[in-house]
C-alpha cells in the first residue's frame, strides 16, 4: 500500500512527455535551427580535448541546420553579386561594341 502512494506521488511530480510532433511548428523549427550556447558549451565540456575530431563532430552535429541556412544564404548572396557584375560587364561590352559600330558607320557614310 505504501508503494502505491509513493508511485502516485512520483508520477504526479513528473511532467507529462509530449511527442515532438505535437509541438508547434515554429518552436520546433526555431529550436532545431538555433542551438543554445549553454547546450554547445555542455557538449564542448563533455568532449575530451585529447582529440579535436570529437569536438568538431559534436559542434557540427549540433549546428548542422544553422550551418545549412548560412551556406544557403551565402550561395544566394554570391549568386546575386556574380550576376550583377556579369550584367554590368555585358552592358559595358555591348555599349563599347555599339559605339565602335556607330563610329564605323559614321566613317563609312562620311558623317
């Protein structure tokens, strides 16, 4: 009888476990994208410093979604910069060729 009371008290103290799918999308997405500095420091402290490989693997596995977002952002920004430089170069090249064509036409026509 005493055991039943003890388990009832313990079970009332433990919070109910919610499945990950029942969390709101925004909180689960944000929590998967950004790692807290506390969890990262715990991971670093748990890792032994005799080898740097476990530390690197731990950091990369904790921050993989954030790294993926940063990589995607970097690729998009570099593509935009590259395309703007390409367009300005092509415009400059086309205007140079067009002015040479007009100069040639003026010299042929005698204007």
